[in-house]
């Protein structure tokens, strides 16, 4: 089992930047894909960005060119650098990992609020 702790959320103005971090513990050697998802009230949780153990990345169209996902495998961490934030980026952001055994773990979520 993998446990996840997120940090770095907050309230910013449009155009500002934030960096989210997610620290994994437990069965970290089995981690394959790490990623970030977000959810707003009344909507389904949606993919923001993922990164594989080999470094391949995938981004939602809405964040391409503004967000960057990076992984520090030595520290079992995944970070999300969010630049040029927009009010529509406001959401609770969740860290997610999937192991090579296809088990999934989620973090507790961190709130990001972007005001215009």
C-alpha cells in the first residue's frame, strides 16, 4: 500500500503560480504512474497530468503549456508546477499513484483557489 501526502495549495490571483507537491510512502518501489487530478463541486474528478516511471508525461489540454509535472523517484515525490493560473483552475487537487500491480492510491486533496 502507498500513502500520499499533498502540500502546496492555496489562494492566488489569476496569472500567479503555485507548486503542488506529493510525497509517497509505503510500498514505493512498486509505483508506476504518478499524477495529479482535480475536482470541483458537482463535477467528476478529471486528469490534470501524469508521469510514468520512465518519465513519459501526459497533460490535459486545458493545462498544456502552463503546468509541468515532475517526478523525483529518489524522494518518492511528484510535483506540479502551475503557472499562469486561471480562475477555472480552481479545484481540489488530488495526487494519485498506480503501482505495477494496478493498485491505486489517492491523497487527501489540497485546495487551489484562483481569483480574477
